[in-house]
């Protein structure tokens, strides 16, 4: 096997990611006998909770997996590039947006051979020592394989399908969504098996299907949803469990492809919880007097979704202008003190000197943020009599890091069974939801198994611990990291070699305007952006 000297030079680590996997779902599926292979990994291995980041969505979470840093350490807080000076900017986040080195690059620098399959936010591919297939979102025709000259072989032997499962469009045809999920899992497993051929030291293969299905079918899968018992007993509930049976069998195929001496980590980037109602945060901000809509807000929204989008697709803008492309705003900035800044409950103040049309004076920052927080926490939904917002967090109370200034000013956490969305039906501030019925939560999963793994309860660990664990497993340590190695998995040699700092080797994102629009469309169909 490839690799330089030192401890751990001949050990192999396979990380399998199930995007959005949650213990409430896995325990229920295990009890029904749907996950025989995962259940046996758990029985003879170690298990624990893997705590995700805030905001706990995939675009902030996977960069934390890759870098071992919290969002202020890698700079990704949303699905689109976030810059308070340009609050209307709609440039999709890519691997070039991740502003910290990844463990894949450190392993590559140390001469280790890596394999990477379908990690989200890793397009364009990171030039690792080894092979890589990029994960969502990939523009059609984009070069998503590294090295480029391996692409024809992959295409010939096991073509990798990019993107897919745009679940927002399938409410009236759910069986087709399940059929697509089964096909994608089969095809991607075949691609992963080709990827895992030959010598390598660390591999990471990610399945995003659980996330997509759990958004759409949370009520069928999460026992704490009030309709779970009835829906789980339905034919659709059974078809859904078949997808997880397939996923379990495919995960076993990857474990087999990696070989019996390989340590295996099964993990998720966040967990899932059920929802029955959705709150429209933008409308609530207007209702509470913190934001004001532009005069023709409805017309502007419609325009953004149709003709403006089509026009943008057709427009060929010169490269320097591309970075200035932005979609029309629905807010009247001259009367807006706070706005929804990111997916996953991130709000920002319209701060003078920072936002282009800022109206909140810097000396009023704390006062306005406290008023906003109090108003949100006190708000009672008239229809249900419930408080939709359970908690709020000032950004500096959660995190520190070089890119904290890119974070929203206030994070809000929804109450139990509440989701936050801008697409809630009707004109009200909130509405009952049948689709989606699942939303992210921080508590994800980790299972570890292998010849060097100490079995037992891992307790609560953090997503940022995976990258340092993968490095320590090979006797290496990053120059700095917010996370710590999980020693039950990495072994506790204490003699890790600190790798040298590396320069950002990633390709700058050179997406055309059309590619940006295609990625944005895909993210919208996944329900992540408006
Ligand atoms: Zn995710």
C-alpha cells in the first residue's frame, strides 16, 4: 500500500457517509430488520452521536467534515457565496469557496493515496493524490472527475450520475422519486467499486439519498412524527424501507471492496427531525416590523423565478462582470433592519457601513439584535398557539474563527415539529406541511468498526473531529484544527507527525454564468434556496 514511513503507514480507512442519517431513523429500521449489515457493524463496533455545525445544513457541514474546522474556520455558511457587502448575491458555493485545507490535501501532501466519491460541495474536484469524483452540485457537462484522464475509464465501466433527486418536484409522484433513488444508489455503488480498486490509504464515499428522502418522507421514517405509525404501515412506507435495505447492502459492498483489514467509519453530516408546520421567516420579519417588502414584491418574486432566471441563462457576461451578477431583491432596504441571510435560520442586520444600503447604526447593533431575538422568541403562531422559534444564538456565542465576519449575526433554532421555509403555502406566516415533513437537526450518527477500533459507546463527538481522526489514523496531524482525533478510531500513538501547512491547491471556480444558473436551479429544486 502507498504511503511514507511512520506509524499507520499500512493502515486503511474507509469513510462511508449517509447524508442526513439519524439514530431515530436507523434504530427504527434496524428493529424492523432492514439494516442487517449496518446492525452487525454496530454490534461489533463503536457507535455515537456526531454533532453537526450551526447552521446544520449540508453546505456548511461537508466543508467541516473536509477541513476539521467550524464554519468560521472554512467560511461556508450557505448554499450561495455569502458576503454581507452583497446580500443579494446568488453565486453558488463550490470547492473553491472552502477557505481551509482539507484532510484529503494533507494526506496527499504526505504521500498517502486517497479515493473520494461524491462528497458534496467538492466540485470542481480537489486535485488529490489519487482519484476523486465530485459531489453535488455539478453543472451539466462539468469535469467532475480527478484525474481527468481517469474519466473515460469510469464512464466506460460505471458511469457516475451527478446531482438528481430534486425532491421538491415529486409530491404527486413519490414512487418515481424512490425509483430514482434506487437507480442512483445502484449506479453510484458501481462507480465507487471502480474507485476503490487498487492501492489506497483513505477513502470517503458519500450517499446523499437519505437526506433527500428524509426531507420528502420524514413522516414515514421518523417515529416522533405524529402520523408516523399510519404512514410507515403504508405501501409507500414499505417501498421507502426497500431503499434503505438497498443502501445497507451497497454499504456492505463498499466494505467488502475495501478489504477485511480496513477500518470503517459510517457517519452523517447532520441528523433529521420531523416537522408538521413551516414558518416563513421573511414574512415574520416583516410582520414584526424588522423588514419591509419592495413595492412589487410578489411580481419581483415571480420575475426572479421565471424571466429573470431565463434571461440570466442566455446572457453571456464578461468574466469580470460575472461576480457582480445578482438576483433582484424582494426587500426595501431603506426600511429593513434585519433580513434572512442564510438557509438554516441565519439572520443578519442591515448594518450601516457593512451592507450596501445599511440603515442600522453600528452603535445600535447590540440593541437591535437583542430586540430582534426577543421578538422572535416571544412570537406565538396564532393558528397553533405555539412558539415556532425555540432558541436564538448570537454568532460570537457559538464560534470564533477567521471568517466569523461572513456569518449571519443571529442564528435561530426552530421549535419541535417546526420548520422554517420561505415557500410555506398560502399567505399566512405559517402553514401545515405534508411535503416536506423532515428537516435537519444537529445530532447525526457515527459508527466505527475495524481491527484497530475499540468497540463501545463513543458518546457525543463532533463532525469537525473526522478530519483530524483520519489524519491521526495515519500518524499525521494538521498544523491547526478545531476538531480533535477520536482516539477509539485513530489509535492513541501520541506520536503524530505534524504536516506542513499547504497552500490552497484548489482550482478557482471558473463557472460560466450558465453553469452558475444550472447549479442554482438544482439547489432550488432541492429546497435549499429560494
Ligand atoms: Zn446533509
